[in-house]
C-alpha cells in the first residue's frame, strides 16, 4: 500500500485534522523563539526554514521534499485544505476536508492533485499580480526562466495571459514527480532572491517568493502536460475549503483599489 503524507503548514497552534494522512508542520521554526512541541518543525534535517518570511509555506514543501520518505507527498495550509467533492457546503469546514482514504482512491488513477482553478474573470494572472503586487517580480522570474529553462518560456507567456490558475501552493504529487518539480521550482526561486528588483518591502509584500511559486506551478504544469511528461488525465482537481470565513467585501474592495488606484495589497483576506 502506498504511503501518503500531506503536510499542513502552520505558524501557530491550531486545530488539525485527525486523519493520520495529515502531518502538522511548523514553518519558519528557525525564526521563532519557541516551538510548538506537538508539531514537527521545518528547521530539522535539510531545510530552508530561515527563508520563511519570503517563501511562506514553501519552506514546508521544501522540508517535506527533502525529509519525508513517502510515495506521495502533499502540502496544504492550516486555514486552507482540499475538500472532498462529496462534502456538502453546509457542513462545518473541518467536516469538508478530504480524508486519507478518499485521497488514496483518487491517487490510484492520478499522480498529481491540485486545487480547482481560481478565476479572476476580468484580469489575467499577470495583470492581477501587477495591480496587487509588483510586476517587476514577474519580469525577473521570466528573465530567470529564459536564461535557465528557455523551453518553459512559451508556457510562462501563455499562463500569464490566462484568467485562472491553480493557486495557494497546494498540491499532492507522486514522489518522483515532486522531485522533478521541486528541483525546477527552488532553482528558480533561489535566483529570484538574488535578482529581485523590489527590495524595500513591508512584511506582507515581502512574501513575494511564495506568491511567485504558486503562479509558476501553473507554468510547470502547462509544460509537463503539453509535452506529455504528465498526461492531463493524471491530474485531478479538488475544491478548496477555507477554515476561516473569507471577507469577500473587503477582498473585493481592496482589489478595486489596486486596479483603479494602484494601491497594493498590505494584508491577507
């Protein structure tokens, strides 16, 4: 039987799923004065925990990639999970989280699981990022890809023009596929740290490495699918469940302020 481990990235003590497939991981532990003793910390083994302020939950993915011995490895967030497609929307959020046995059945026919695409409708991925963050970061990323992985440039340009994408740095992958993805991802992000044009950032905007990571997952998948490295039929999409209620009014207001008045986001919603 295949072993599946889904890391739950968290910076704080929080309610966690009881299903043994989920593994709470305190991310950015190297930057904390105290650790959550019940959880594993991402500053053990091979790690980049000290980079958490910019990489966000991607320090957790790095830790899982380098230190977990499992056939399938996943990443979710303590406030955001994959939901069971069979779960009723009126259920309490924790009761909507997909269970380990359901994941196991899904992985019998799929090698990759990602969230359903988030739709921006009136914006492309590129224009949405440019309005809410700093487009120079996307430009720097494109330059790195052109230099180090030129075969991905067409996929990058195609994804930037799309109005939807798999977001939140959530995934479950077969280990050999995760190896391939993470070698590509962290090589690019390490260069982006050196090259990034915008350096005088507040703590919220300073998380740009993690945000670029969630965008270029779509670039990597586009290329993998186009050239047949991963058949599209092997990629499953699951809905997301948010554990805490999203204030869509505030989120929408902030989006319009960014689009119309160039006011960058300064906090999460």
